[in-house]
DNA sequence: GTCTATACCGTGATAGAC
DNA sequence: GTCTATCACGGTATAGAC
C-alpha cells in the first residue's frame, strides 16, 4: 500500500479514474480502460487500491479535504471581515462557491474532473446519500448555520430547502453537460464557471431572502 | 416489434427498466436484472426493443410526450388567464413545475422513476446534451420566451443562466437522493415534491427578478 | 516495494435454434 | 414468442520480474 508515498503511476491511475468516473459513472468504466489510460497494467490498480469500489472511494476522497479547507477558509475570512452581524447572504454564498474556481485558476484539469465527479455522486440516488454525507455534511452545516445568522427568524425547513436549491444549481454546473451551450445557441458555456457563479450568487441570494426573510434585504 | 400494440410483458419490461435505470444508471443495470424483475426471459427485451441502448431510449421517450403536453397546457392555461402583459414569473415557473407532481397525484410510481431517470440523464456529461435536447429543448425554449416577456429588458445570457439554475434545482429534486432528509435531520424529505416546489417557485422567481430585472417586481 | 503477465471464472449482450 | 448457446469482456487472484 503506497498511500503514504504515492508513486507516479498510482497518481496517474487516480487521475485517469477520476476523469473516466466523472464522465461515465462508476459502472460505465472498466479497470482495463483506466489502466490503459494510465499506461499501466490492469493489476496495478488492484495492487495499490484494492477492489474497484475502493479505487472509486480513493478518487472521491483524494481532493475532498483540500476542497473543504479552501471553502472553510473562505467562510472564516468573510466572517472575520464582517461586522458584528456577521456576513450577509451574498458573502456566504460567495465563500461557498468561489473556491470551486480553483480548477480554472490552477489550470489543473484534474480539479474539473473531480468537480464533475461530485456532481455525479451528489445527483445519484444510489451513491448520493452515502458518499456525500460522510465527506461534506460537516462543512455544509457550517454554511447553513452562517446563513441562519444572516437570515434571522428563518424556519429550519425553509433554510434546508433553499440550500437544496443552491446545491442543485451548483451540481448541474459542476456536471458540465454542455446543455446550456446548446440551449443558448452558444451564448453561455458550461465550462465558464466564472459566469455560472456570477449569476448563481445573486440568483440564490435573492431566493434565500425571498423564502427565508420575506424578501427583505 | 410491438411498439404499436404493446403487450403486457413489454410494458412490464419498460416499467422495470425505468426503475432500475433511474436508480443505477445505464451501465449499472443488466438486461438479466430487468428480465428477472419483469418476470420474463432475458431475450424478450431484445425481441421487443433491440439492443440495450434502444431499450434505454424507448424508456426515456415513453412518457416524454405526455409530460411535455401537460407542461405546455399549463403554460397555455396561465397565459390565457393572464392580462395583456402575460403571466408573471411565478405563474410561468408554476406551470413549468406543477405538472411534475403528476406522480403523486396519479399514485403511479412509474412516474416517480421516470422523473428520476430524467435527473440522471440531465446531469450526465455523457447522455445529457444528446438526449435532453432532442426531447425537451422545444418546450424549454417556449418557457424561456414566456419568461423573457415577463422580464422586459432581460439580457439573453442572464435568462439562460437563470434557467440553468432553475433546471439544476429541479434536477436534484427529481433525483430524490435522500440527502436533504439526512442533512435536515428528517425535517425535509426528498420524496415530498409538493414541499420542494412550494419552496422552489418563490426561490427561483426571486432569482430571475434579481438577475434579469434588477430585483424589481 | 513496485509492477507486469497471465489465468480464472462469472457475467454480459446477442444471435440463432426451436 | 421463447429458450439456449456463444463468445467477448468484466473484476480479481496469483506468480514472478525488476
């Protein structure tokens, strides 16, 4: 097990698996496709990661910690900069979304694939609940708490349903299906996360205010 | 080919395929599972529908026409009842979403599975663009046109990105992953479409207004 | 410790016999 | 319309090379 000192080949396996799982889902990818893509033998994936399911989990977990840290830092940072009332809804949602532009900024395509994989998992009735909760619930509940403070008097159910709407909009964005490209005749692009968040932040912030705060600013 | 006069068994095959594809995706389901679930021989699916991919398409198309008609009727109806300015944003989104409660109303579980299948397809980078566009773009563009009239002066890109956010929220709802159940400690339920739409309509309407109309009512 | 070659055996889709 | 045979491909275990 080389989890501690990852070899170049085991990293390549993770990279290829990440991309293929994101595109075709767990069952749509074979270990042989992954091995071929990584330029290694079929058995190497099993050697490093065990069963196919273990590889899938390894891929899903690999970038989760770093991502959660970036988002938590963004939340803390906007909390530190805000007054005694805490950050407002826009600032909180901004902190939730902007770190996801990491892919564009670093130029690391792996991040783009990883985010698409999150979309696959989050939208799946089979994987969704099991896998998302373990890695992301803690962070999400922190954001919901921050939102609760920004929306005094909000009912619990309203907060959760609003988060659900935000999460859905985000998930479809991360999936990068290319549908908006077609629908808009090329005016919008799935790959343009910046534009997506520029619209998603005011859109969802207004939604939260309307539902949780009677539309008051 | 019994597409014209569907036999009871071929309908059962479609029903089971619909449910399994929705849960596990195209690659996560075998023809044998479908046949077993339907209580028929493995080869009967091929006899009626051809290849596995053709069966998948048959399932996806089966309820699309009826669904589109219901949604178009809802749009026409709210357009007929509205004044010279046409229906407002809430009314249009209501017409877009409420027909999807058909599953609960008819008590036909098949509709629930079908909607989850739409979620799977719409969120998939692989299937998404190809399959959704053909069956749903015409209807979606009609709704976007109606929204444009309700939001005078809206920029094209803003309209499309707002629709994208609505579509994402809807998709995650249709997927029924059970995540909101866990996250909310049981206060909200994935299966409660009514509650989902009750929140989604004001949420997304406020978002459209904020982004496309500077928040004006 | 890292990696490759290969073999095993179950399962898949599909065609053809009935 | 049904049953069965085929054959390729899947995940995985093992043996041994470097």
